[in-house]
């Protein structure tokens, strides 16, 4: 077949191709469940357009530069890189966050932690909240957004993560968050809070899940925490009470098989009203407890 100007010629650098052909080529290259959706996300991100635009313009020509950029992203995705690192964005609790390989990609499960925190913070009242191990700032910023009267302190041991989080706060115009560098509760100095929240690393060293999927590309310090995955949780449960106001709450995310261990750690440290919340699939994901009145 002789090609004329504008005829789709997928994958050939310099050639003009169209949206539909690129989507088909990307879907084939990725294969498996979700391939079509991921190809669309990567094309949308490359072209800087919406889903609706892709559907309405599926016969529009795509220039050589955009085609090459899209196909490079498809190759990287096919090699395992997370879609969120390729697009640089991830939605979390009504916010769009920038993410880089310096931070964990915020998970949908972690929205449960935010919801559990918000249930303990009456809307319209001033309150003090800490987010330990903030990463992209997901938890801190979601709380700061939903409770504009809250003063939020967010910490991380990774300066690079804090840079990403600060950038997200600036882009989102959320000024009620302070960012502190340091190790878990040690970063809090002599501050006290109504709620301390954390989504700490909780995967055991050597866990097989670390060798598959997106986590291979995420920072190890955001994922791994000692031989049983509980080192960070032990440290936070041990030290948080000294930073909680009377009747303040500690809430943290954990692995779905760590609920009993989490409750036991809270019980040993004298917390009351100990609870575990389950995710939409019924798995134990967030535990917490309250300190006694001052
Ligand atoms: C599971 S990630 C959670 C990130 C973010 N809160 C979220 O939910 O998307 C854990 C975070 O804890 C941070 N971290 C690891 N060790 C730490 C430590 N000793 N002190 C403070 N933060 C730490 C990591 O850098 C990472 O950002």
C-alpha cells in the first residue's frame, strides 16, 4: 500500500499517525488487564488532553514528537515502571498530587486513614494534626484541604520526599501545613497534637511482594520496616503518646495481616478505645487508639 501524507503509520519515527492507532499500538504493547486504560492514560498525559478529548478526536493526527514521547512511555511501562511515575501525577482524596520516584505512590487504601482521621476532627474547629512519614504529602494535604482550620505538621526522614510534598502544597495553595525533617516522633520536638496519623512502611524485609509490580520502583525506605514489617509501627506507638493532647488519637495504616499485632502494641502502651477499620474488601487496614484525658 502506498502511504500518503496523514495516513496512519504507527510506530515509525517521523511518521504522522492518529490517536486511535496509537491507542491500539500501546494496548498491544502493554497487554493484559488494564492495558487499554493505561495506554489511554499515557497518551492523555503525553498530549496534555482529557479522556473526553481522546474519544472525540480519535482520528486526529498526532505529530512525530508526541508519537515518539508516547511510545517511549509505553516502552517504560512495558518494562514495569509505574504509570504514576511516567505521568508524574496521582489522584488522592479529591486532590491531584505530583509524584516522583522519591515518594511512594499514594494508595487508594490510604484514603481510609484520612477518613478515620477526619471522623475525629469536627469540621469548623481548630485542631492540630501530625502526619508522620508524609511522602508526597498525601495524608497531610488531604486533611489540610478537608479541614482548613487544622494546623498540620508533616514529617519525613527523606529530604527528597519533603521537597515533593512542599511542591504539592504550593501547587494546591494549602498553607496550613508545616514540613519537618526527621525520624518519626523525634521530628516533632515538644509539639502536641489532637491526632497523630501515619502510613509508615510496614513490609517485612525480603517479602516476596517487593519483587513484583510497581513497588520495585518505589523507595525501599517507604516500604520496608524490619524483619516482621512492624519496626516503624512499634517506634510510633511507643513515642506518639508523649506528643498527644489529652484524649488525642493515634491512627496508623498497616498490612492487612497486621491488625492483631497493631492492636496488641496499642494495648501494651495503654491506649484506650482501640479500634481497627477495614477497607472496602473487608481487610484490616487502619488501627488506632486514644490516650487518657490530661
Ligand atoms: C508508606 S510511605 C507513606 C507516604 C505517604 N504518607 C502516603 O501515604 O502516600 C512511608 C514514608 O515514611 C518515610 N519514612 C521512612 N522511615 C522514616 C523515619 N524513620 N522517620 C520518618 N519518616 C520515615 C518514607 O520516606 C516514606 O515517605
